[in-house]
């Protein structure tokens, strides 16, 4: 070793060791912060903007299929005839005063809704056929449905599917909706509750919101647009 040489290993190694010793806590702290932010954003989206549901039955075939995960807007203002909506059927399609949920179950349901809640005992998905104050009648001598005296071709029904095998003539109250499934032969909708209190009409206030899109399965992702039963210009 020459007189000018001095050991340099220790100063060179020390900073590397310091970075190694502090890098992991910083990394985990960063992940935790972003996880909290992501969780908060997801919760806010669910509460105020959109919610995800899983379709459990074939009542909306072919528009929505069993297992589809759908994005639902959380608003019930400015609904249109032909919108596909998710709503709380308590007191209309389901028994009133459901039993209170366990707090932990409710919390788990809230977290699970980020990925998609199954349409459950009190949540339903149907198409709006009659808006407040509409007069909906089925069927005429040729088996056709009409809204406010206008024949409704209902473009979302499968060819050859009759609009209803159950006759009805209803006037929708000012704060209610008349809803039906697209798979008319396998849908317990407003027709199935004609004799119940409220006559099968769904309060507008019970609507979670319109179905905007199918997001899963990814290969079948698609928008779900309103389709007025009266066809183009029916509104």
C-alpha cells in the first residue's frame, strides 16, 4: 500500500447499506398510501357515481345474461322510457321491512360491491316500459303492447316473443314506473304484482340507477343503451 492510498471500502459500502435498510419501509409505505387512496376513491365512486352488480337470472335475456357484471349509475333523475334500471323492490317486489343485516355482513357487502354485488332478494333489474303518468296496455287483438295509445314495437325483444301473456291495462302514478324484463316468458316483473299494494309499480325513489354497460366478461363488454319500446322518436 502506498503512502497516498487509504481504505475506501467502508465509505463506499455504508451508503449502499443505508439505502438497503431504508428502502423496504419506504416501499411498503408507498404501497399502503396508494392502497388507501384507491380504496377511498372506490368507496366514493360507489356511494355517489357508479356501482357494480352481477346479473343472477335470465329475466333480461338477451340484453343481459347470467353472470354479466354491469356498471350502474347512481342516479334516478331524468329516467327515460326504455332505460334498463336496477332498483330496490322492497315493498313492491319483495316483502317490506327486511330483517336488519349484521354490521360485519353489511360492511363486507359494501366492500364486495366494488367488484359487483349480485342482484339480491331486494334488488332487481328490469326495463322501464311505462314512465310516470303513462297509460300502458297489453294486449290488443293482434297481441301488441301500446303506450299512451301508440303501438310499441319493442325492438329489444327476441323475434317472435309476445310482449305479454298476461293482459293488463295500467295508468302509472306520478311518482312510479312500470317495469318489465326483456325475457317476457321468464320475468317476474310489474305484471306479476298487479294484485299487490301499489299494483307492481316501482317508486322512482327506489331506483339505484340505469345500467350503463357490461364490463365482465371482458370479451363481451358492451354499452347498454336505452331502447324506447315505441322505437325511434318514441319519447
